[in-house]
C-alpha cells in the first residue's frame, strides 16, 4: 500500500478526514494538510484514530499502575493494515505496541506512539479435525466455544485460567494452561503449528518449525519484540463432557506439597493447581485436582484420592463450566467491585520443583492480608518441563526435577483509584522478592507482573538465550520500534 495514497481517521462525530504525520512537529495531523512536511498515512481497511477517547481507552492495562496515552490507535481489519502502519511508523521513528485484552499489569503493552488493537482481528478462519486457524485477536473463550460445537467435540489442549484473553497475547508470553493442560501438554506455545507475523520492517511472513524457524521461535514467547502475530494455526484435541475436581484444604505446607507431588504424577488426574492464602487464613492452602471425563467412563474417586493426607471435597461440573470458572468469578467482580479499575501489582515467577516447597513456605510466612487484598489470590501451577518444547519463555533449570511451577501473587487493591503509597510499597516488595528468589532459589521471571526491570535484569532473565534473542531482534525489528514498553532493549 503506497504511503502517499491517504488515510482515514474516525472518532466521535467524525465521518472521515485525511490523517498523516508531521515528522518535524512529531504530531499526527487531521483535516486538510498543507505543510510541506506532512506525510500522508496509508489507506487502511480498518481505522486509524487520534481522538481523545480512543487514545485514553488504551492508556493503561489491567494493573492500572502505568499510564501512557498513545498518539494514535490502529483498529486493523487485516495484516496489510498492520504491515502498512509499521512501515509508516518505522519511516518516521514512531514506536508501536500491540494490545490484545491488555492483561499485563505494568504497562508492558503501552507506548507513546501507535497502539495496535489486535482484538479487531477476530475471525476463526477454519476448524479441522485436530487444528484451527484463527486471527490473533480472537479470544480463547471464542475458540473453545467454536471447537466444542464440533462433532466430535474438540478443545485446545492448553487453556489459560482466564479465557477472555487473545490468542496472540498469550502466545506472545507463553500461555500457561491454567485450568486445562500443564501436566501433560506443555504451554500454549507448544501447540502452535504455524504463524502469520508482521515483522518490525513491515513484512508479512508465514513461519513454522520448518519455514523461517528463527522467526517462529522468536515470536512465540517473545513478548512482541520481533513481530506482531496476526494469525495462528493451533492444535485441537478431543474434548470431554464433564470435569470432576477434588478439592483439598491444608494448613500444613509439607502435607500440601506431599499431595501435590502425588497428584501431578497420578494418571487419573489431568490437571492440578492451587490457591495460597496468608498464613492467618484457614485453610492456608487449597489444592484442586481435576479429572476430565465422559459420563460413560467416570473417574474412580477412590483411586483418584488414594494415599492423600486429607479427604477431598468433590466438585463435578460440565466441561465448559469448569473451563470458564475464573471468567465467571472475574465477571462477577467486574459487576460488584469495579474490578477493571482496581490496582493490581502482581508478582509472577517460575521455580524448579526441587525448591518450590521451600520457597512457598518462606514467602507464604511473610504474606499479610494487605499483600493479597480482599479480591486477590496467590496461585501455584505445576508444569512438566519435558513437555515444554520452545526456547521461550525461559524457565529454571531442572535441578533433578522434571517439574517447574509458576507462583503468582495476584495482589489487588481494596478500592478503585490510584494510591501511590500502596503502589510503591508493592513494587518495592516485588523487586525485593525477585532479587531474593533469583539468588537463593534460581527463580525465573514470568513477565506478566509488575516489576521495574533494568536492561541487565533482562539479560539475566534470558541467560544463555540472550544472544539468539538479540540477534532475532536485530534481524526482524532492526529499528527497535516494537514493544518498547517491555524496556528489554532500553539501553541499546
């Protein structure tokens, strides 16, 4: 698409107008442009917006801690829209960030330049017997629904706990199987067959393990540094009709981890995760072990619960009710406590199975009710390391265990609004905790939380993968305009 062929702006009360960029004034221009320095924006299938409301709507994320109002917002209708605008932004040194459902918590997807609202790419292109091709802006929930309607029923093999997240967003981070997957499936990035990506040069590329594998590997779990995912071809597997969850409660960390280790190795169990509370709480640990099944072959409760230190409570639901349980919880809080406006300074790390028990015992003993908040929660997810096939996201060394765990301390403020003292307190806490966890426990950051990271922190994060990641960045985003909110290459 030629850059001199005119662009459109749409906003409140406006039908359309020419829009471009003045590289001298460093400002977007609307209406009739007469300045010689005016650069006309590309013609688009979607919309390029510079009105106040559209920009303000994408100025923060789930965390409500960081605020950066972009100069412009792209609501694309095609990969061509994204490619044209990335080429335009590269030519004029404008930074570009991609926004899915904005579920990071510290401004990782924000920019002062152009925000691409990828959720406007929201088509399911095809569903086959074991695969689906979807736009990056489709929600996992929408794919789950569409796959489940097939005959026979299908499902993604790994599904995030909260399913109202975009496919492109979770694949850019890693995609932890929060309620489906993890024990035997790997991450969501381990179930991608092919991608369509717009690189930082504005090229549209198809990539896979066989074609342009360096781009494929750099984009999956690559935090948006090397390209914008626009389509994904992802695995599907047979789905069950029901889910039976064994809920176990503890006040003893050692007994809790004894049962965790038993259940993650038990063939009858398909998924395990846990909730952790402050030490004053009773229980202080709650463990969920789920068996997915069809009514003709229900799980054997005696076999599933054999040898555990406590008696489980059984919760039996439909498969879809189980998959959407966190969505239901969050939707309820959205209606009752203004969830979207609450400050959420989250802390998220990977830990080796060899050290996780000691670390949880140490951290949990230090947590107060303020560290969690009335609407927050601390979560623990086990993941079999041998099923993780992609180079990113980085995870800890095995240290004699095939298991790694993600610990999330999902702190949530008590009331809407910005409380600078609370934010600084929690950011300082997160910084101390990460430094200690790295030094004493070999922890590795899972980068969705709220941490003030330096360039050296990122080099430490990537470790021996840094050179390859840096080379991919230079190759596919040589002007370093993509995903600057992560600040990974801030000193280069």
